[in-house]
C-alpha cells in the first residue's frame, strides 16, 4: 500500500495508508446514508438493511466520484463496451492485413494454407 502524509488538525500523520482512507470514506458514507437515518429493531434487521444498501444502492445506483460520477454498473458496462469496440477494430485491422497480404502474395486468405509465393 502507498503511504501518504496527511495534514490533520493536529499535525502530519505518516502512518495513514491510502487503503485505510478508502475504507474510512466508505464507512462514513454507510453511516450517513444508511445507519444514521434508520432505526433497527434486531440485528437481523440491521444486517438486512445494510446488506441492501451495499448491494443495491452503493454498488449499483450510487454515483462515485472516482468513477467519473457514474454508478459502478454504468462504469463496468462502459468499460466492457469499449473493450468490445477495441477488439472489433483490432479484428477488422487484422482481417484487412490478411487481405493485403493475400493480394500481394496471390493466395486465398480464407484457406488454411498460407504459402507465400511472391514473384517479382
């Protein structure tokens, strides 16, 4: 983990890690947006509501600044679509190169045997 110097109210704290910062940020969000505004009658009730908040709200609907103010679902979908688009462009490039090679070497690019008989 990376270590960063953080300037707090009482000076510089050297032992605070970035991972701890993210965990503390999440815990603050969980408390403010779920725990403090609800009353739980039982432990199971608290567990169920907090689980619902994490799985259905925090992971799917809540906008995250680290993801460009998109929900994780939107962000993952965008990454997947961009990856598919890049693979498609790469596939088209490879296919066009095969046809260029085929036209230069006078072979059928569809056939499985690539024998390069280049005559000048």
